[in-house]
C-alpha cells in the first residue's frame, strides 16, 4: 500500500497488451546485474508530473478526463540507452506515431491546466526495461542495443491511458505502481 500521505508521485502512461509485455520481457537478457523492471511495472510514460498534493491531483484528473483522441495502433521498435557513455537505463523504443505525440501533448496541456510544472525536455517515447549500476559492462550494453536494434513488437491497440501513482517499498527494489484512474480514448 502507498504511504498514508496527502501527496502522491504520479504520471500518465500507456499500459501494454499482454502479448507485447511478454515480448518485452523475453528481451530482458544479456546485461548481468541490470535491474530489470518487473512485468507489472512496464508502461510507456506520457508525462511525469512528480509529487502532487491531492487537490492538485483532482485538478489534473479533471483535465486528463478532457483528453480527446481516437484509439490507434502502436508497436515497440528498436532499443537504446539513457546516459551515453555512463548509461543509467536501457529501453525499447516506440515507433513514431502522430497520435502518440498528440496524446503526450494533451497530457502536458492537462498539467498546465492543473498548475503543475513539468520538465521542459522533448518527449522521447520508450519502454524502460532496466536501470543500470555504475559499474555496468559497457560492451554488454552495446551488444544489447545491437541485438535489439531491429526489434519490432506485435502491434497493440492504444484505447486508454492511466494516471499511475508510484512509491518505493524499500531501497534498491522496484517502485510499486498503482492505477489511480483509467481514461478511455474517445474521439
């Protein structure tokens, strides 16, 4: 259970289909000591909002409920890393899709409407597979990227997104995520 506080760490994200989650999990190999994400934590972040108080979350929820977009098909493709020569995470990419970019834009707009300040960096859709320790074998990371450079998942239908909350159980363990609200995509 999350801590009994008046604030939550929240983000908007897409869930994966079971098939695509299975395909992603099957690729979680080849980098010893990587902190692979549990299957139940896999998602494609649309917008990270940070730690928010409940009244602000209610405003955000209302704004996210106004998102209008028709369902669309999406797939994972390719792989990469964050952190360059000192990588901190490895991920699967997401094919470029105008509807996905529009959905992320609308989620950022909802933040502004709710008075939530968010990071200004460009949106790079991805599925984080693992976080990496500082002493990771760079050769293994490069081979992982090469092996998955041509990866393509089955397509999946994006017909909803979620507002998730997250909290840490204990140090050095994956965060726990809970769906706070589900938003169906409707045109």
